[in-house]
C-alpha cells in the first residue's frame, strides 16, 4: 500500500490508533522520516518503530476492509466530478431552462464537494 493510501486511511481511522501508533504513522507517511529517524525522535528502537507501524497499518487496512469508507468516499468524489463536468457542458446550452437547471446542479454538486 502506498503512502497516499495510508495517509487516507490514517485520516479516516487514525483516532482508533494509540498515540504512539499515530505518531509513527504521521512521522513515516506524512513527514517521510526513515525508521531510524522516527526511532531517534521517539527515543525507541528501530524495531519498536517497525512493530508499531506494522500493527498500525494492519489495523487501518482492517478497518477499511470492514467499512470501506475510503473506497466509497473516493467513488463519490469521482461521481461528483463527473456530474460537474456534464453539468458544465449543459450550462452552455442555448435553452435557458436547461442551462438554469445545469447551474443548480453545479451549485449542489459543489456544495457536496466541500
């Protein structure tokens, strides 16, 4: 699993981790530190960092496997982007009724994005 995927999982499920696991994940995947650098920062062994990361990453993957929140969120974002794309095409329609409806769709879709 790549760093981006792990960052997304951490954003969704990070509160389920221990404080030490959260720190290890943050330092590894968000701040891109090596295991040795994290070990020095947290004053633990490199093996301790590795073990914490392994357990934390497994927990995050397990939560996603069970809930699929990240997968559904990414699918929703993709669908909203497509809806916006289509609505923006319709917004240029000469029929004012169609273009007004397209504008309303855009407003609603942009509200969901936020």
